[in-house]
C-alpha cells in the first residue's frame, strides 16, 4: 500500500503510531482543566479549496449521500447474518466501533462560548445546537448518554463511563479515535479552531446517524432512542433539527470572510476521517460474519497472559504456551491446531472438552472467559464442519501455521493502516469527475503541533480580565487564575464567625430550599422597610451602572466550566448549564442579558467597546476595583472541578442576591429617570426561589452534597459544606486590611508550590 508522511508534527512516524496518538488524545482532551496538545489540520484540506468550486451545500449533499449509501451497505451485512449468533457478532462490532464518536456526540462544541463572546450571534447559534445535544434542563439527556443506554442494552457498557475508558478496550480499534480525538482537542482551543469545529460539526449533522448504526437499527429497531443518536435530527417534534441549527451556526460566520476556508476545510477533514473510519469498521464487521475471525481475534487478545500458563499441555507435539506466544500476532495457526485437537468436537460445542471441561465451573480455566467470550467459542465450534480435521481460515480457505505467521494481519492492524493508506472515495455526484483512487490521504491531524511561545502571567487586573475573557489557556494564566481564587477565598474566610446571613452551619439532608425561602422573605421585609427611602441621583445611578458593566456583561461566567460535556448533563451540572444557557438568552439574542444591559447603557449615553476587546478592559471610565470581582468570576469559572463546592456556593449567592429586594430597588431608580427596567425585571423573575435560578442553585448544592459520602467517604460532609459556605460568602467578601492581607498570603503560598514547573511548562 502507498504511504505518505503525516503532516507537521507526525512526519516520519508509522501509521499505527499516529492512530495510537489519537487514542491518547481522546483521553487528554477530556480533562476540562488539562492542557491537551495543540493540533492542526493537514495543509491538504486548505490547499484543495483553491482547486474546488464546491459550495458548502455541495459538501452537505455529498456527506448525506455517502452516509445513506454506506448505511445501505451495513444493512446488507445484517441480511447476510445466517443466525442469531452471527447477528449478535455484527451488532457488537458495529456498536463498539461507533462508541468513541457517539459517546461524545456534540462535545466538540463545548467551549465555543466564552465570557467575551456571550453576546454574539455565532455563540447563540452554537449554544442552541449544543443545548439540544445535551437535552438541556434534564440530567443524563445528552446524546452520549442515549448511546450509553444502547451499550447497556447490548451489555457492552463495561468501559462506557466515562467515555475515556473506551481507550482501554482492545476490541475498539485505534481508528475509531482518529476523528473524535483531534476534535475534542480542537474544542479545548476554540479561538484557533472555531470555524473548523463548526464545519466538522456540520459534516456530522449532514451525515446523520452513523452508517454502522444502520445495521444495529435494522436488527434491533427498539433498542435505542434513534432520534437522539442522529445528530442531524431534532430531539423533539417541536424543535429545529440538529442539521438546521448547524447550518444556522455556519451561516453566522461571515460569508467570504477569513474563516470561510477553514469552515469548509473542517467539513472536508471530518468527512474524510468519517469515511476512512467507516471503511475500516466495515471490514471488521463484515469479517465478523466468519466465526473463525472472531475466534482468532479472541485468541490474539488473550494470548499474552495465556502464554504463561500452558507449557505442560501440548497440541500437535508443541507446548500450547508456544502456540499462544505466536498467537499474539498470528492467531490462525493456533486456531487450526485447536480445531484439529481433542479439545474440540467440530459442529458440537456442547460435547467439546474445551467448553465441557476446561472452562466449566469445575474446570482449570473457570472464569477465564467471559460469557461473551464463551459465546464466540461456541459459535466458532458450531461453524466447524463435523469431522473436520483443520479449520477453515478467513473466507473459508485452509491456512497453515507458517503461512499464517508470515501473512496474518489482525482486524485492528487493518483498520489502523487505513489512517494513512490510499483509500477510494466514491463520489455520489455524477457531475463530479471520477475519484482519484491513487492519491494517498494525509494523517487525520497533526497532533503535537508546535507549542505556543512561552507565556507570562497577567501584570494587572485589567490585563487579566482581558485574557480571561476567552477560553484560551496557558500554564502561566492558569497559575494566575488558581492563585487568584485561593486568595479570594482566603479573604472570604476572614471574620467568618461574625458574618451574617450565611447558609446554615450544617447541611440538612432535607435540603436547602427552606433556608432559601427564609432569605427571600428577609429580602422582602428589607425592601418594604426601605421602600420610602430616597432615590439615588441620576449621576450616581449612571456611575453605578457603568462600574457594574465589567461584571454584568460577563453574566454567568462563573459557570462557564459547566459547558464542559462531562459536567453539562450530570446530576449536578445540568442545573448549572441550564442557568448559564438562560443568562445568555437560550439562543434568543433578544433575551441575551449582556445585550439587554448594553441597551440600558446606551439609554444613559454610554457606548462601551466590545467586551472581548482590549479597549474595553482599558476603558478609562472604569475604576480599578470594578475588575476585582469580575476577575474572580472569570478565574473560578475555569476551574469547575478544583473548586466545585465553592462554585456551587457562589452560584447560590449570585442567583439569590437580588431576588425580592435588590432588583426591586434598582427598578425604582431606573424608572425614576425614564430608563428601561427590563434587565432587573427579567432577573427578578428568572432568579425566583420556586422554579428559577435560585431554586436550581439550591437543588444543585443538595444534589452534590447527597453524593459526598459515597464519592469522598463518610465524614467528609462538614469540610465540603464549609467550602460551599465559603463560596457563598465569596460574592461579598470583607474588604479590610486584614482580609486583603490574608488574600495576598494565600496567593503567595499557592504560587510557591509551582505546580506547573518553573517556566510555564506542564510537567
């Protein structure tokens, strides 16, 4: 087969090494607080655009036609299965092969929103699409969980949660990670890959249900929520389809703008890898029609440990341990020898000593094989012709030990090779020229692309604010963010005993809702008592509104970490994602909180630069202290796992802070001078303590605290609850000299640990 060196970063490495690296990338990119390697698409995808007149719509049709045609091919395989055992084998191969992509369906969109772009049309479009993928508002309703339910139904879910455990499953080929691995890594660097991610996502929506799953659906039509497994479909009848939402996201990128080529390049790259993966998996699935193939694969997977225990038992005069040692790369010699041995009665597994004696409950190999393994063995023995003295090899041809040793290629090897081998891509458009079947395609992505220049920590609050507005991360910026949070929390613990209106000293398993209602009542009483007080001057009102802009224009930023796929649909995280999604308007720019706040500022005669711009952070009308709390929000929002209890407490404080009192007082002031009250009105309703954000915040705390004994161990509840209470107080920490000194000491103590090395490098 022809080979081509991989793109920059993978040049000179074997195809298997490239594919294995995608497997590793799949794990590294799943960590929301990690530093996955930089990746880049091979140059070929961008270069080819200059020679192609295809539009995005053309590429959509191409992807849809390919998927439909290949889906028919997979269904045809199902029709060839002669018995239930064969059908089970096909389903197992197809379902496991699709798992790495299907279990993270939509995850590549997870970081396309950021505090700095929360008011953009593209953010709204991609978040609307992502929210549908997640089944926003409901735990475990994401498309990945729907696929996990299918694997549970098929009893194949041993390594399905979390999805990264799939990399430990030898039955899943390296090629299955060649698309999702780089896609997830790209999702962690959205500033560099925004258009490519939107293009790749559109490709996957246009392709719809993954072609191998057409086989599973054909054989098991009631086994899954097939609508949820089709990323191009709508989750409910009254909502847009995933494909329509993906088209809207692509349309939000300026046509003819600098990102247009990257959009199509991302689409082409995803389609190429989708085709190569499907082609390799088709070989695996079709080979499973032959019981000898599955049996040979089972022997190969178990050969390493088996070689240690079978030196005394001989087959054809040769120690079985030696046969197993050889079977690690060439299992068909052992397969032939077993079929001809006294361990097997061809055509009759029930009478075969291999099953009746060796692996039975009284045998020396009891529990060596799982029930699924035993099914493979039974199927293989049953397929052997009665009285056969040798096993039929692949395709029914007899094979010998020497020949097998020299030529055997496992299914995993075959699938991996297709990453960089020449492949034939049949073009569904009859108007296109005949495909070039000799062109070697490049590696899936240039993993381990050149590292970014050495970075440095922000020098000022304003610089930190600007840098933290994007999802981009560096070791120095992470170190700054973590140290800032440690300092802020230390400040929040000062004067703890005299602090008022904190959550109860002990968490009550009956929940936080009763305390929430008490606080709401208190807010109401305080409002009534001060209702007749003076209204602030117009100048004071405008100044307060302006100084709150760095905070309010990043509404929800303390929850940005909960857009992460692993958090966004969890029992705790789905409530936080729903809150974040609500703050940005649920996809409706007319309900977007940052945009509504800017409307009020314009009424006051204030036109601020775009939030994500450097000019915004340096705007002279802001006082320095106006960035202190916003920077804390931006820092802690990047660390959802490290500071989960504190984020939960902060979220309760934030959502409860204005309900019943503060928003009502603000409304009086705004109304007095003829300014719109829409911003405070909408918050006073959506943050309500019965069904709104305050209630969700309390429920998220209760959901988390209920898991502490089982996850962290009995007796940990008091410590975790104190962290929740600290997070609550961190919205309004004390500001005296003692508190600020505690903050400086805590930050310095953290920085002295140097967790990321001395020069900003991850060790």
